[in-house]
C-alpha cells in the first residue's frame, strides 16, 4: 500500500499585488505545493488561517506586522510555520521575530529557486535565515535584564514619567531614578529617550509578570523584556548576502 504524500498548503499574504502575482506564478509551478488564494490584508489573513489552516504562511513584512500581530497569528494558527517576506530587516527585529516563533526570513530579492527552497525546508521542519543575518546575531551583544528592570523599561517605553512608574510598580521615585541610572550604564545609553527606543524594539508579548505582594497592576499592562539586543556596529539593516544558512531544528 502506497503511503499518501502530504502536499503542504502555502498561503501568501502581501499588500504588494505585482510582487505577489510574480511569486504566485512561480509557486504554482511547484508540484509539491498547494498554493491557496493569496490575501492582501491582515483581516483576510485571519479568515484564511481559520478556514484553510495552511502549513506554511509567507507573510509580507509591512508596518502593520507588529510583534503583537505575530504573536496573535501564532496563537491563532500554532501549527502554521511563518516565514517573513522582506526587503530589509534589522537585526533586532529579526531576533525578536525568531523569539516569537517565526521559522524563516526570506528576502524578496533572492532568485525564485531559493525562495522555493526556503519554503520547502521550513515545511520540512528547518529554520531558514541568511548567513549574514546569523552572523549579525553573533556580532551583537545581549543585555540581560532582571524582571523589575524589564518592567521599568516597558513602562518607560509607554511614555510614563518617573512618578507614574513609581506608582505602577509600588516603589519610590528615588528607587526609579536608581534603576534608571543603572540601566543607562548597563545598556550603554545616554538618556531615557534612547532607553525607551531600545525598549520599543524589544518588547516581548509574553505573560505579564506578577505584581508585588499579590497586587494587581490595574488597567495598565506591564510587559517585561527578555533582553536588549544591541548592535556592536551601527547598521540600520543586514546587507543582502547570496549565501544562505538553513538551520536545522529538532522541533517545530
């Protein structure tokens, strides 16, 4: 008895119709793919995920695709492997996307055969990231924060002043100033504005940390930071590199 070969359902979500049609024409020629009707909006994407449950989602990285959106997509379709389709991406954003469960980052400029290979490898359970991108992770340093430091940076990134931060965390303003002074030195930043920028880039979407003494934080959400990933070199994005480094992963 012949074993049935499962053909992965591929879903493309892109707000760039010309590019999307070009990639669709390539993917339709791949016998091992079942290409679903593409969508152009996040609303349409949610509907497609609920109805068709694709094995692989190729998601165009636009300004609408935030950490919160990626987290919601993973919760809505935990069995779907997400690949970000990008023109350029910063090391920090790529690192955080990996932390949220993104299985690959694919550049639009790459040859068609490599784009097909990426989707095939991701469906096979591997990770797919460019060698230049993985090298940039190695050239970065990570600043690990304590739970309280992460809460403070999160609140700072929301625009709160010292008095408001102190009230939310139930500490004194003096304690907040001490924490900020230590964080400036630890992160290598000169003021609260730079620290807030790093916080906005690295906010995680995990569970809210417990409040002190079993109290509730009320209506204001306090999210922690796993870490701050800081570039050793000032680079706005990773350079395009023709060589790719698929990374095998034991689990999906």
